[in-house]
């Protein structure tokens, strides 16, 4: 239903080019290494191979860069057009811009130390996953009018935004409304 939209905010490594776009890779579950399947994750499948890959499902994520840290990291808005397990995390990592703090999809390069994306910021940014369900827009069931519910940033992300000098009031509530 296109009248309902869930927008996530994330801090990702690097700067996606173009700054607004869609990621259309399919996803398939990749087995874990533990007894109970621990470590299971989603693997990207090229769109042309989804139909011939057992268990693969189409997945689409729209993204828009909201703020940029000189190409080292950026704040993005994400919309899962489809709703697959770990879709946002797998898609961002798959295009080379993993979500900060995502040890499962981002790997050890997601630490904010050394010469990775966070060199120069040191321990200022939490190692927790920087992914937040920011807003839900829908049509009010009784009035039929548009309704937007917004959630505040979790403390670790609010701290990161403060370190970077970002203010959530400086970006559009829905950057995809303005898209061509």
C-alpha cells in the first residue's frame, strides 16, 4: 500500500552515489554456522538471478542522503519498499555502505577506531547499530487524513548526531515526497 510509508534513519560508512536511489538486489537466507543456525544472514542476489535462485525473494530499498561527513560517513533515510528480514542492513552493506555498528553485515570495519571510517572521531561514536525506525506515515482510519508518527532518536544515535553537528530539524520529514 503506497499510502503507508516507514522511514528509517541510519549512519552509514562512506557516501552512496547517486545520493538518492533504489537498491533492487534480491535476498536469500545464507545458513549459519552454529547448532541452531546462529550467524544466519541474508545474501544479495542479482535481480536477474532471483527467479533461478532457490529461496530468493525480490527486495527493494529506496535511500536518500540527508547529511554527509566529507565522504567518510553519512546520514541516510531508508524506505523498505519490500519488507524482507535484514533488508536495510544487507542492502546498504551490499552497495559498500554498511550501517555503522552493524557487526553482522558491516564486519570489523564498522569499528569507529583505527583508520576506518571513524578515524579522527575516535571513541566519540557508539559501536551500537545506528539504525532507527524514524517515522510511519499512513492515512488515518477514521478521518482519512494523512498521519505521521515520529519516534525520537535513540540515545546513542542522538549523541552521534550531536558529535557531527547534525540537527534532525534541518532535514525534511520525508525526503522521498520531494523526489522526482
